[in-house]
C-alpha cells in the first residue's frame, strides 16, 4: 500500500479522533472561561439631592432616593463623570442621573460605581446643620494626647486605649453594613494588607497593633464584629486578634470618641452615613498622623508605623 492509499489516523481510529476533538473543545471552553472579560456595567436610574461637592475628589455627597434592585435610600459620596459636570452643580440641587456599577469577573474582586448623565431637576435651599454629633468636624492634630477611650471587642471584653501604650496603634473606623466598595470595605481590605505586611516584618510585628472601631453599637455585637473580622482578613484563625482587634464603643460614649477622631456620622433610613478617619497613634499615646477620607495607601501607614516606632522614647 502506497502512502496515497494509506488510511488516515482518524479513519483507522475513529473513536480516538472523536475523543481528541472533544478534548480540544473542552480545553477551548476552559481557556475562554479563564480569560473572560469583566461583566458589563449595570445601570440604575438615580434621583436625589446634592448635599456638598468636593471638586478635588471629583465627587459629591448626595442624599439619594431608593434605587430598586440596588440600594435603599442613603446619603453617600459618588464620583461624577465627566468631572466637568461638577461646575454646573451646587449644594441643594435636585438631580436625576444614571448609577453605573461595575464588577470584575471574579465575584470576590473589586467593583466600582459612579454617576453619569447628571441633570439638575430643581433646587431646594439647604438647611443649616443642627447642633449634635457630626454637626462639625474636629481635625485631630499631631501631638494631641489621645484620651483613654474604651470599647467592647470581638470577644466581648472591655478594652481601653491605654492598653496599647508602648505600641504603635493604627486606628480606623468601620461600618460593617457599608455597601460601598470605596469606603469601609476598601479601608478594611487595606488594613488586612497592612496586617499581612506587619506579620512578615519582625520589628513591626512586635511593635504595631491595628484597631477597627465601629460606630454602629446597636447592630455590631461581638459576634458580628468577629464574623466581619474573619471575612475581611480572609482567615478563621483567632490568632488574628493578637495584633488586630475589632471593637464598638457604648452608645453614650460614641459621640466623644467620634468627635475626637474627626468622625462625622448620622443615622437615617435604617442606615448610617459617615466619613472616613484613620489615625496613627505613637507608643506614647499621642497622635502621629491623621488621615481624612480614603486617600492613603497601605505603604503610607506601614511607613508611618515604622517611623513612629523609630522615634519611640
């Protein structure tokens, strides 16, 4: 039999050819699924009232109405796109817009949101803020001595800030029910990264502690805090709490703590609106540095912790 008349491999072994094709198809499907693109952005109709504008951050704090299928009424900060739209807006404006929400292909990955197609539909004069918690914001200063505030931690134990003296303390505030990825979830994820970096640095491991304080005492029981801690730290190992505690002050003590650390919060519509506050406290119990908002990086706080420990005593 010459080469021209020789049966092909697939003709001689038809079942093998079918199996080969099936495996090729399966590999193609698996490869395609592994290289899939992020899901298309979701859009929701949005209405609300502008409370304040931050041109530097290209955002606005907006008292938003209910968004069916996405979020209950809430006052929160939104990025505005394009940023040039901000020049046409003012506090008190009633607006309509599209909320654009993006998520990565990996459900555990980061997501983002912003407003587009913002249109002014009316204007209501803004009332003056009434006295009370969150009416004004204190700006913590380096060198301020931190009072001996106390809280209940994730294990149900009462802890005071004095117990951290001799250590560098990185303190931030959290809202465990916060639905916005750029706020509490981002801060907690950054603290989780700081925790990992501290864990691999012998000097910082022995000298630095992390503390996440809630301002939701009616909801954040020790069990809620413990479950939240394990979720954001991506571990179920209780050894986590040796260097990173989660706590909540008593309701009557919360206003004083929030005021000292420059936290503004307000309960409304079953939720809590708030700003962000992160403080570096030295071994002597005095403020080394204070960060407003979420514009700090993990590397900033790791460096701050090292610098504070280096100037100990």
